[in-house]
């Protein structure tokens, strides 16, 4: 399966949210990273055919998704950042309702709903009303509804928001198991979520792709730019503001370790270390994060 954008552009008045985007996606897990306003959500809504491009197009296996229409939508699973639900529905009733909207027959809908409630750890709460759920439980239910129709293209916008570390691990494992022979796009601010499961990373800035590739290849771009420095704890916060700092760790005894992204030796006692994806994120987006 091949999903491709050709000159994809989306404008809102004078703002260009997605700018002449050309990208090809095949089966696998893609992590979509970028600061707020980078155009990630707009891109996902375009890929889901929820919004219409200002110019350019999206094609699936060389056929326009606009022309494919309902056939294309039947292949999609989508979890928006804030998904809608009926608070007085039970978890099971909600999934059965969504399954009906997606055209599943009654027998298959019940089977798939129960399987997914088990997969996301909600089987014991299946008869409880959604209004009694915590934020993390609602998010897990949202993940389940996105997967009901066994989609070939699965798009998640901030899927781990509100999940505790254990729930995030469960989600990552679920996606890893589900991703075979599918296109999975995962947008998040939690870099570790994509670092573990994404085969390819897409970094967006100002509506454009600024970097695209395998995590290890991308982090290699900033070899020689990541340093660790030992500093007095009383000065640590001052240094953290001065430098592009990805981590500050207090080791006790009045000493802290700063992890700094810089082109040149930031301090005399600094040593070069192996970059990770979070370092790369800050390398590209530090300016955006200050806005």
C-alpha cells in the first residue's frame, strides 16, 4: 500500500498550515513530530479526508482519495486529539454504535468490540458509563474505536495524552502488534512513544517536512552536537536557560549534569555524548518551543 501527497497545501486565510508537501508512506509506523502550530493536525485531517486541500492532492495506490470516497474512508481508523463520545453510553455500547456507523455486522461488531476492550484493558469496565471514566480510560476507549474496522491506515493525534507510563507501554505494544501490513501515523509530543515503535520519523516545522528518515539515521545528523557538562547545582537552572538543554539531572552533593545541544564546546568540562531523538527534537524546535 502506498499513500502519497503531491504538492499538498492547506491555507487558512493568510496562514499556510501545510505548504507544498510531497511525501510517500508505505506500510509501517511513522512518528510525526513537531512543535505546536507545525501543521501536524492539519496534515492528519487532510489524510483523513476531513479537510479539503487548497491545492495539491493525496493519492492511495495512484488513485485520488477524493475519487475513492467511501472506499477510502472504509480503510481509515482515526483518533483525533479530542474525540467525541456519548457520556451515558457504556464502553461496550459506544463501540457497538461506532461499529454500526462503520458498517460492521452485529456479530462481528460484538466480537471485535470485546476483543478491543480486552486489548486496551477496559473489559472489566465494559458495562460502565463513559462519564465515570478517567481521562486515561477515555483515551484507551478512543484507541479501541479507531481500530474497530481493522483499518489499513491508522492515524493517531496525541494518542497517549492522559495515559500513565504503564498505559503508554500497553499502547506502544498494541500498536507494534497491530502495525504489520498497515500504515500507522502517530503524532505526539512524547518523543519516547515514537522512539520505541516508529520505523520512520517525520519532523514538521511551519507546514513543511524538515527531516524524514529512520530514527538512528536522523539522530546521526547531530553527532558532535550533544554534550554533557557537570555544573554546580546552584548554577544549573541559569545554565539551563542559557543553553539549549535537553536534560538537567541533580546527582546530589551540590552537583548537576546538563545535557546540552550546541554547535561548539559549551563549557571546558563538556564531553560529547551519543544523541537521541529528544535531542534531535530540541535541535530543530527550540525556537518554536519558546513561542
